[in-house]
């Protein structure tokens, strides 16, 4: 007696419905994927990066029993400071190596951490100067605002400390090997020197801004007084090293 073989498969109607569902998921999913990718370059992800870096700096300060911090620094770009990438660099107070009372150098073995291209970080205390009518209008001033330090004591407490980043003779020193920039000469290095002759106080607050929005407002002459003054300030808890938003 012959058995009937069962045939498996899908009908044309089932195939059509399946393809329609796949297309619908693809259409709906593309914006979701884009949003997910953008979230990794958002202010929240940058905040998490900065928080992790500050926690590491506090741990290093306790281990080394020295003042240790994070240096926010613009890299050189032929398109100017507005388009230049920004990094976080671990720095440590070292008067012997730098020959300066307020001298900080890059910590050996720790590479600079690149921030997402879609956002930037500025010193909030300097940005607030626009309330007094200050409206920067040059690459040098953008560099000043985006090149600053956050410093912790050996006890892990945030402190306002004078900082002067200096190059050392060490072959692994980030600023020694990569910072060779002048205004008139094509740079051979990576980072723009920010007032190399003067020390500056470290900060206790910052803002994380959208670079495209800032650039457009900047071109319109409203970058600081029109856009940045609306961006929430983030303050750093002096005892915990955590960030507190004004939102």
C-alpha cells in the first residue's frame, strides 16, 4: 500500500504576507537603528565616558598619591577648532619632570580618549562669561574654552588647582611626542597648545553641547549668547566625583 507523502512549503499568499512584514520591519527599523547609533554619540553616552574617566583619575590619584586629572584637549584640524576632534587626556602633577610648580604631564601608557564627533565639551565657568557681554569670535577662543582640566587630590576630592601642561623628555609623553604646533607653521603633531606659557585654574563644571547646532549658531554670531547659555551646566560633586546636571 502506497503512502501519500506530505508536502511542506508556503503558499503564494503566505510568502507575500511574509515579505510585506519584512519590508515593514525594515522601514520601521531603519530609524530605530539610526537612533540607536546616534545614542552612542549623544550627550548621555559622552557623560558616561567622562564619568568613567574621572573615576579612573580618582583611582590613580589615590594610588600615586598625587594630583591627577582629566585634560580636555582639542586636536589640530586644518578646518579649524570648530571641526577639530576633542580628546580626554590623563594628566598628573609632576614638578620634577616638568620643572614647574604647577606642571602637569600626560600619564605614561594611557592613550588619549577621543570624544564622539557629534558632541563637544566646554568649561562652563568660562562660557558663563557671555553674561558679561563676551562673545568670542575666533578659533583661538574656541580652543581656550574646549581645553581645560578637572583635577582630583590624592584623597579623591575635586579641587581647583592651577595647571600648566608641559612636555617632558619621556618618549611616551603625549604632549612631548604629539604637541608641536605653532600658528604659522604646518603642525607635525596632534594637539593644539593652549597658552603654553601660563597656568590656568582647573574647573568644577562643564557643558556637553551638540557640535552641529553650536557651529551653525557660531556662524550666525549666536554660538555663545544664543545657544550655549541654554545648554544645561553639569557640576561635579567635590567629594564623590560624580556629575550633577542643572536640568
